[in-house]
C-alpha cells in the first residue's frame, strides 16, 4: 500500500501541474521530503498524508486509493483550490 502512495502522490502533483517545490511549500514540507515519499524512500505518517492531500485539494482517500484518478477533481479544479488556498494564506 505504501508504495502506491508515492506513485499516487506523483500522479496527483503532476496532474495539478505543481512542482515539487510548490507542493512542498503548500504542505509545509521540504522539497526533499516530498521527493522521498514520491520515490517510496519514506513511509509518510498519517499527519503528513493529510497535509499533502490538503495541499493537493483532494481528500485522504484519493491519495491512498488505487482507483483511477478520472473520477477525482479536474486539473482546473485542483489549480483553483490551490490558488484559493494560497490567497487565503497570504491574507492571514
């Protein structure tokens, strides 16, 4: 199951057109931390999975699921969520 997280994380990140830096920043993580998860070199804690899912604009199930990504949010929806979150963070 944990190997699938790295692949799913990569798929969701690239679908949202986010760089490693973008996702790391949005999740409050280091770039290398995100890379290690994508490369299956690190098994993330549940709290980390939650941060990544929130930063990607998906729920934890979508990050952990091995289901096809097509029923999930569209790339445009993910980008809008990301932009709104960034705007909200800047407004704090």
